[in-house]
C-alpha cells in the first residue's frame, strides 16, 4: 500500500573512515519513511536514529517499553560522544587551517528523536497502519529485546502475509532474562547471522572460569580490566560476581568497580523492568526486595570523571568493568592505557568483537596497539569468557528458525560477516529445507 517501514537504524561499526561515511549518509530518503520499528537498544541497532530524525524523519519509533527507556540514555550518550569527538577533531583542523566538520548528529537531534518513541508491550498486537499489525516477541538478547512479527493484510481476503524480523536472537538459560521465544509462522524471514558459522564452546563453566581468572590475577598482584557493553553485559557480569561473592568464592578484599555512567543508568532501568526477568531473577527480587543482585558489598559504581581517574591509584586487588564493550570509545580506553603494559594484569574479553576494533585486535593477540594515537605494548594476559555471548550460535539459530511450522517463502540473512551468513544459508537449505535463502548485498532491493 506504499507504506514504508524501517526495521532498526543502527550505527555501523568497523574501519574508522568507512564507519563515518556509512553512518553520516543514509542510503534512503529519511522523509519517505513512515514508521521505524526498533528491535532493541544496542547502538548497532538504534544508534543512528538521531541522524534519521535530523535528516527529516518524523514518524513513530515503536519499541518495547524497556527499549524505549534504554534508548533514552543510550542516544543521549551517543550524541555526547559524537559532539565530543568532533570537537576534538575540529581543534586539530583549526590548527591546520581546515574548516570545521559537523558531528553526525547532536544532542538536540537525540532529544528530538526521543519524543517520537512509542512503547508497546510483548505479545500485544498493535496496528502500525491500516492492514499492518505488529507484535513484539521476547528475543532474550538484552533487556527489552524483541523479534518483530508483521502481519500484512491480504487484499484478496486470504491469510495475512507474515514477515518476521529476528533482531538479535539471545540464548536459553542465561542469567536475568527470559529465554528467547520462538516464531511459529513466517512467509518472509529476515534473520541475523552473527554466529552463523560458529558454536559456542560447551566446556566452559562461565562462573568457574570467571572466578579462576580473578583469583589468578589477584595472586599476581594485578587487576582485571573488563571492556563490557553498558547494556546487558555489564549487568550480567555484576549478577555473576554477586553470586560468587555470596558463595564466598572471591577474595574478601576484592573491590569491583563499574566505571561507566551509562552502565550505571542502564542498571537502574534493569531494576525498573521486572517483566523482562526470568523466573529465578524475578523470584529473588520479589521475595527479598532488599536483595539487589546489581549491588553488593564489594561493588562500587563510579560516575564522575574524578572518581574514574582515582581508580588509577588503587591499592589492592580489583576488577574494573567499563564501556565500551569493543574498546572503541569511553573510559575503558584510559584503563587499558594505564594497565595493558603490566604483565600482572588481565584484560578480560566478554563479548563479540567486530573486525577492526581495538577489542578485536587485543583478542586476536596483537602485541602492540594504539590508544589515543599512542603505541602500547600488550603485556597483560588476555582472556575470553566465551560462555557469556548474548548471541545465539549456529545450532541455536537453526533451532530457532526450525520452530517455524513450515519453511518461509524467502529468508534473508543479515547482521553477520559474509562467511558466517553464507555458512548459515547453506545449513538452512540442507538441514531445514528452506527453499530460498539469500545473503543480500548492501543496497540490494527485493520484492517479497
């Protein structure tokens, strides 16, 4: 019917110049979009919304309530970073007699976009437009995450066409959040493929490994430095550390710091949305309101820049959790700069690291890295908690899609590196019998 729906509007993360170009220039006319449907708050799905609004979009932004609340802090924080980075760059340009550049978007753009948000609950059908009904189902990936079902009325009076957009699919048996729901029917499936060619190791007990890494580092007199996504990963780490503390499995003099104002604000939003908790977490919070798994006796939240800088002079064993999760921006860069050259310390990677990010270079074993334009030798031990991934692996992706009552007419695999997407496409054809599985190229158009 000519209605134009945009599914997610995130910031591309990758090589610096390519990221700047792709994020600044939208590949469509923002004014032509009628509505944006947002699967979850992670910045690679929501982070370019202010640019969309700056470019002329003025429709509803529909998300779950928790995603709306998380975006309220995420987009403000992202705008602050955009403005700060551009201010820093323009100082250099002024010295070179070059004209100043505009940020991709400003705080004013972020605030304007937040006014357009409309919250919709899980499993509550909502009419997006005449003949188009939206339903959010829990994706189990991060607080408020959803996969999207769009039922599009058949003009001939037949069964509506159903389009499923997976967003990011989480994993079963994770702390805090509900397990992912499963789709029952899809004519068109648009599905993520982040781990389409990989299985998560089954032999790693996450809590035991976390405890061992902390104990080994403390024994050497070092610190554990953890780049962590402010939303989701930080809260899960704190939850797991709380369990280890309660079980008496960590040194009693250990201090744990969350050094990220964004993560602190996000943790408050986690507390405000028990509808997204799994049964275990909900029971803990309801039976003992004074028991807060996001705040325990060894836990310290540092909000101010002064408090953050003071962490450089800490005495005694400590764990410092800080954003960003891929070590591309934020306070984690200062902690890496101050700790990565000390062999007593450990850098603990807890999530997916995109190619060409600092986190990926550290994870891949680079012995020399650049931080703020300066070279640093990586002498600290580098460890990875593979069991903490928030993304479904290949088997879990296949199981999720395999719950459909019959194969979709068309399946589009997105949100994955090419080798992951193509490997998953082959499995979906051979194992699930999906007739048409497509890995689209950027800018490619399809009729469904």
